[in-house]
C-alpha cells in the first residue's frame, strides 16, 4: 500500500498488477516475464471472417475461473468460434459482478485466478487457433474501491457526466498524465497478456475535445504494442457514430468494428415482443433486418423517440 502525504490510511498501487485480497487490500508485485509463452499468436487476428464469442469468466463455468474456462476451449474452437471477447476483468469489490465497475484497471480480478492463470488461458486459446480480445472500460470507474481520486483529482472531469459515475479527464487541465495512464493500460493487455485487441465499452461516454482524440491514440497504442501483429479494436457506441471506424485520413479514429445496436434491438423485438425503453422505436420486421444488412444501420440521423433527438450518422 501507499500512504499519501503523511496520512494514516494506505491505498493500493493505481497500476497494481494483482490485488489478492481485492481492491481494499494490498497490492502484490508481479513479474510479467515469469510466464513462458511457448505458443506465439503469429500474425494476430484480422478483421475478415471472424466469429466472436463473448465470454464472462465468472459464469461461463460452475467454477468461474480461468482454468475451468480453458478446459472448454476445444469445444468453442470446434463450434467455429475464431475470437473470444472476454468481458472486463479489472478487479472490483465483492464476489460477483459483470466487470463494468472495475477499479484496479491493471489487476485481473482475483475471483478468476492469478494473472498467470489468465496468461495460461490466452496461451491455450492461441494453441487452438483462437484469438482473444479483452473488454475494457475507459469511460468511468466503479463506485467503490477506486483509489485514483486519492492520488489526484485530475483523473476525473466535472465538464461531463456519465450514467455510471464521474467522467475520465481526457481533455481538461492536467489531462496529459491521465491519458498516459489509460494508454499504458491499453498497451499492457497486449504486451503482457498477448490479447490481440480490445473491445471498448460505451465510447459515447469517452469525452475528448482535444486535437488527438483518446480513442485514436488508443488505436495507435494497441497496434504499436502488437509489434506488427494484426489486432481487432471493437467499439460499443450507442449513437453508432461511424467516425470511430473511418480511417484517420478521412477524419476518423481508425478503429475496426462497431456494435450494431439497431440489428440487436430489432432482433430482440422480433424474438420477445418487448417494446420498452430503447426498443420503443423498433418493429422487428423482416425489412428492418434487410435494411440493417444493406445500409449498416437503420438510424442515420433520423429522429429517435426514446432519446427525443436525432441518432446516428447521416449517410
């Protein structure tokens, strides 16, 4: 733990590699070079032809561990999956969680095993020809166990708000070291765990008005860390802004993929008949599926009743 400015209380290392007793406990030193990688991930994972499988380690098996999940990898490969998308693993308080309230961004949660258990999982996946990408949350931190504000209030911004907590400071005063912290995290997962990409959560709540948007910088950092291997950078972006996947030469951020909420919402209405909240504006008709496939998105600047404003990028 670190004791700050002569205070009595000790806090975890903001870049702790492991919290064996959770976010409120001490940080454990981890040697990232101790694990021996015998199978390399070769050329990485290219965009075309991939079949992604979203996996939550805590519920994928009864044991809820890296080791137990790794025993199921051959079945996923046989099924035809090519890339595993691991839901967030940054440590958080308590015994259960989806991972979206992580607070130790560099520390794989102790609930699933040790950091080397995570590396071993990725290693076995590569041996079976499976790529592995990691879901990361760079729009907010969880409400309990977050130590960053004790080290500096500059990590967060009052200029913006999110649905889950304080927004990260990517463009206000003293944003430089904050950007460096999150860029280091993006590269860390590729360099030390051999993930071949990231899935970026709720990028509509990553606010940055600087000339070099943090998402574009993350894309460059991940590809630099991959050392020539192909990577996948996937966005969740509720407004479905296509700027995220446009090339930098066209004013975009250079990311690879966007989740298609339009397709998802139409499918949910078609399958369940549910029409509340953000499903309100969808019919679940065959034409919606045809249009989503043909044009990419249904909403391309049209009025969206649920949000009472226009949504999407005009064609």
